[in-house]
């Protein structure tokens, strides 16, 4: 019998691939972009929470995000400036003030930053334009600048003015009182102690002290480190005196040179000492004799 051949279908096999046009999209609906107004609202909410919690570094970053959306937002700029001053970033505060349209709007903050950076000359120049406003903070800053520059009388006058117009139970009152006392101490020293001592000196010495510059720190360190030989005279011979033994190291009842020294084997056990076997031999010999 002839073997039956397997029947083959003339129809082409169906492809398992599905055309891309037939594929169903598995992606969900695209998210709509959040409006800028809503983002600003959320950022300001976060900013308030960060400031209330004392997280100033994160609050500064939030201010930067707000300023990227609204570069001219006055609230964000003012808040960032406040945060920079609170975190003592005075160089960054000056850069922020310079980047604004009107630098005079934050003239007091600029003067305060210059004062904290020890740029007193620039701070005094700006302070002259601020004195017309009569702001209380300006008086504080002027008093501090006078104190730093050595004008203690002017500092005392300004602190007295602030003390008379402050609440006796406020923290400002205690701070002003402390600064006033410090200024008064310096002023009393200059007017009373220093001038009195200077007046008792000979005129030649007083004139040389007033005209000579103050010694540098390097010269002082060299003088301290270099031993002085001006007090030593080569003609004077100092007789060497033998030192006595320290009483604190000599035990009570011990006379140096008279009392015999302690046994060097006193730290060893009795069985390990060299005299242990000698004592046993004596006892053994005495027992055998009896």
C-alpha cells in the first residue's frame, strides 16, 4: 500500500504580529501641565511652612523656584533677602539687592550687610542718606558703627536716645542697656584712666608714645619668643648651691643617708625571695638536732 502523504493546506499561515495601527495604546491619558498660578500657590504654601519650621536653607531654595517662574515677584525677593540676612549670607544679599531694579528700596539692608562685612566706609556713606527717615533700625546701626570706629561719645548719645524711647520690659531695652554700658566703659577709660596716666609721664616720653605707631603683632611675638640677655652680667658669678632633697618625696621617718635602703625583693612573693630557702634550712637543722 502506498503511504499517505500528509495533507498540506494551501492557505497561508496567519501571522501572529498585529499591525501597529491595530495595537491598542496601553498608555493612559496624558497629564495636563499644572498652570503657573497653581504652582506658585503651592510653592508659597511650602515657603510659609518652611519659614515657620525654621528650615531657612530649604526656604531659600523655594524662593529661587518662585523667582524662576516670576523673576519680578516682590514678595519672593523680599523673603529671600530676609532669609539671607538671617543666615548671615551678606555677600549673596548684596548681589540680590544689586540685581533688582531699585537698589534704594533696600538701602537699609544694604547698609547693614556692608556693616557686617566690615566695610564701614561704604556703610557710613549710605547711612547718611538714611538718617532723614528717622527709622529706629537706622539709629541702632549708626550707634554700632560709631562704637566700632571708636566714637564712643556719639555711641553713648545714640544708645541713651534709644534707651529713653524703648519699652523697659522689652528685649531691646536690655540689649541697648548692655551696649550703652560697654560704650561708657570705653569712654571712661579714655577720658579718665588713659589721659591721667599719660599726664603723669614725662613730656618727652608722652610725645614719643603719641607719635609712635602701635607695635605690630609680629614684633610682639618675636620679643616674647627671644630670651632677653640684658639682665645677665658676665662679671657676676653666681655660686652653685646644691639642691636639697624634696621633702614631699621622702617618706616620714626616713633620714636620707642614715636609714638603710628598703629590700629590693620586697615586691616578690616570700617563696620567690633569695632568703626563703635560708630560713627553711635553719628550721630543718634545728629539728634534726633534737
